[in-house]
C-alpha cells in the first residue's frame, strides 16, 4: 500500500502499533513484551510495518528482502518451543522449514544484487530478482513465526488463539489502516480534481464500440477535438475526444469517441462526463489512433459502408468539401478515401429526431510513392475513427521516365501521375462543358507527348491550337484552298445531280484520289521528320460538314495506312478537338449512308490503332453527340463537369454511381480521372492549379480583351482554384 508522503506512512505505522499493543495487552495482561513466545507475533508485526511502510513502501528490492529474511531468521532461531504442550514437534518442523525458506530468500537476494547490478540483462540475475520480489515480502516471511507463536503460546484459550489468527490475517491481507488513509487521500484528491474539471453532461447512450452520446449542460465546452473523462455504465472510465454536438428539441447532445482508459480512476459518478482537456495528451491519443501527427478527427464509420464506398457521420460544421481526402487506420495501415457526396440524415434518438450529415467517400486505397493509390480489399469496422488527410505530408511520388504530373488530389500534397504511353495506346476521352479547363489539360498532354518523342496530329477547327502551341513549331497539313473548294462543289453536285448522279460521283471520286495522293505525301513527310513532332489539321475555308468529315477521314486513314506499313516505328497520338463535329453519333441523326460510312472508318482507328501504335484523344462537351464506337474504345477518361443526363448515363458504366453523381458538382480545373493512363487503381478526383500565364494565352485569342475582362477572369480562376464549400 502506497502513500503520498512519509508523514502519512509514519502515522499509519503509529496507529497500527497502538492497535497491536492493545490486542497484546488484552491477550496477555502484560504491560510490556517480555521476549517470550507470547510476544513473537507482536515483534513480527512491528518488523513487518517498519519494513513495508518506512523502508519499502512501493516495491521489495533485494536489499529489503535480505533485511526481512534476516529478521525472520533471528526470530525463528531464538523462538523457544520447549514449554509447548500440544503440537510441539509439528510446530518445530514448521519453524525449521520456514527458516530454510528464509535462508533461500537471502541467497536469492544476494545473487540478484550481484548479478543484476553487474549486468541487467543476465538471465540468472533477472530470474533471482523476480523471485526475490515475490517471496521476499514481509507478509510472507513474518507470517510463519507469528502463527507458530500464536498456536504455541495460546493453546490454553481457543478464543484468544482464534482472534489472534484472525487479527493477523486482517492486518496482513486487508491492511485496514493503510487502506483507510489511502481512501481519505484519494477522496480529497478526486474532490479537488472534480472541482477543477466540472461536469459538462451525462451519458445518454453508448454505441458499441467506442461512440458515446452525452446530454450537455454546457454547449460551449463541447468543442471538437477536446478531451473529456466519462464514467460509463459498465464501471469503466474512459477518455473521450469530442466530435460534434446536435440540437434535439430543448437539449443538446454531444458525440464523442473513446480513445483510452484511465490508468487511475477518478471520483466521478457513473454516467457523468467532466472536462479534462490536455492539449498534449489529446494530440498523443489522436496520434496513437491515426499513426500521424497533427491528424484532425472528422468523423466515424457508420452502417451501409462497403469496401468501395465508406459512409461516415460528421458534424455539419466539420469543414469538409467534396473531393477532400480522409483516411482510416486499418490493421496498422492507412487507407485513404475521397469524399464523393453527402446527405442529411435524421435518426430517432430516444423518440427525439436527431439531424446529422452522412458523408460518402470512395476508396482510393493505400498510398505509396512508387505505385500511387492501390486497392485495399477490406473495410474498416463500425465506429472506426476517420481523420482528415489535409495536414498529412505524403511522400513525393516517384515519376518514371515516361510519366508526368497530371494534377493533384484536393486538400493534400499528393501529385497524381499519368503514363503517357497508356494515355496514347489505350485511347483517352477528355470530357466537360465549356470553361472547365479541359483544353488546358489537353494542351499539357500534347506538350508532354511531344517532349517524349511522340508524333501528335491535332484535328482542331477552333483555331486555338495554332497560337497556343506555336512554340512547338507545328506543321499544318491540309488541302489547298482550290482542292477544298472543288471537294465542296463535287459533294454539292452529287446531292443535286440527276438520279444516282453517276457522273457527279465519278468526279467526286477523282477529286478524292487527288486529295489522297497529296495527303499521303504530307503525312509521310511529317511522320518521317525527326525534328518536328506536332501537326495541326485545320479546315478554316470549309463550311460543308460532309466535306469536313470526308477530309478528316482521309487524313486519319492515311495516318493509319502509314502506321500499318511501318508497324510501330513511330508512336502517334491523334487529338480530336470538338469530337462531336468530327466523329458524331450518326445513327438516327439524319446523316446519309455515305457519311455514316466515313464516320465508321474513323472509328476503325480506335478499334485497330493500338496494334500499330496509333492512339486517340477525344475531346468533347457532350458524350451524347460523340460516336459511341469511339468512346467505348477509350480506356482512360478525364471528366470535367457535365450536366446533361445522357452524358451522365453513359459515364455511369465507366465510373461508380457515386462518382457519376459528383460530376455536375466538379469545379473549374477539377476533373475525375480513371483508367490505365492514371496511376490509381480507382477513380480519383484531381485538381489543377490556376495558371495566370495560360489565362493570358487564352485571352490573347480574343479580339483585344478589355482590362476588365482580364481582371474578372483572373479573380474567377483564383477563386475556383482555392477551396470550395458546397452545400451537402
């Protein structure tokens, strides 16, 4: 039994001695011990108290065991049993066995002192030290001589013998005086603690495991990430980190997460919760739970979660945004999830509705610098705490030779990596409404492809690529103005000629043959040129849609034939800007059979191009207007904000339902990425930083943009590049 001060231990010794003397006086009618057999138990008791209360109040090191054992040996050897009438021989055997035991304790203590002090890793020293601590206690060593003296001397009075044996067991086992002093001291300390840490509420529900609901008396005290102490109905006392509070009619209920059990319970009534905030201790508990420093606790896992999608409960004031990343600690590993949606939820809480927010987060998986995010094959348990990844410093990704940074994960410093070869070989679709940043993304991919030695053929009828990529010295393969006018005329003649228009079709075919020869010469020169890697195909002089499609198919087919003849000698990326005008969904759209055939021929590139190193990058504002034959062959999708239901229905077969629902909410410079070209095994929301230089280049295409336009665009870009808070 331990005490906080020597004064309390000495006072307990004094009280014990007074009580023992009174018992001795009652049993012997003597004023002072005589040294005979009747006083051996008193001497043993005094020796025990002096050693346990003054010499070794906390533990029994070998030196104290030696003192106790030697004291017991002296008492046992000087004990006189010659006057005992009954059981003399039996008591004598007990005395010698106890004497042998005491000598053994002395030997073990000496061995422990010598070996343990010399080498604390010595197995024999450690073993002796532990045995000494167990068997060298005064309660064990002094009990034998005390019992022998009581049975030997007090045989004449069975009543006194019984009371003395009971008294000895009481003072050795129960230690009443020491425990009374300890209880008084603990009561005073607990009263002081409770006074310093007033109660803030009562426990109204415990959700297994580790979630506690508290009916609050002080709403201001229940701030998130504060530390409290709760006395639970099962008798345990736990440290709780507050999460959030909810108003329920005229009451406020706080939700907290149990993070640890109190090592030393305090005097707190069952069901009560008191404030015990300690910044350092709170950070320590959260670090142990999350495995990371400065981790912010944001919520906990609730029902209806799955391996791919997690549902977790948060406060409406938790400050999360769509696209933010959270993580859970599962079997010692951090598994990351990205927020893809949220909804309000009402729960009946003791017949009182409780409103909350349930957040949906799609699994990203485990992160590594080499592989990015990889799938995790299980899900966290109910009530597992979730932490924001915003303050976490991720290891910088390892960027391979033909890889590049395509964006970063919102709210983190994680850079997402794209593989240029997979973007090309497996075809890529870049989708999004006007002004979401898809063209800027495509231009960066084009630059990366050119830097890697890939031939890039851009089909652009907007005129943007000519100026934005002028620093790459592009070439501009195209028919001459005269050839373009002849093609438009021939197509018109076929449409307006006599029945069947045989002569007009013959003239059209002759014109196409001449155009094919010129196209083959231009394409062959571009693909064999070692210095130039970018070609931009423009048809600014042509207004006939069918002529546009015919010429586009002609040049793309020429590239395909060259690739077939020079199998994989050169990697080629074909970029189709405004793809809905180049490869439209022709069926049931009014196009004639010839035009449908032309579009189908372009689709063959998507179907067969991979064999020959020819890849497509399709850019469009609406998937509904783009050939599904083309889109279905794209393996990587980079999707910006889209709002038309037809596009969302198509993308629901590419992404999960949860990811499809967030597409309309994506902000400027944000996009949803998935496929072989992205270093992530699951769909991931990415973000690109606002670049004033790109804004300047874009505005330069306008006819003298005003200073006010530049200012408005800059402010809008910076605003969209920063954090956004959307209603959930």
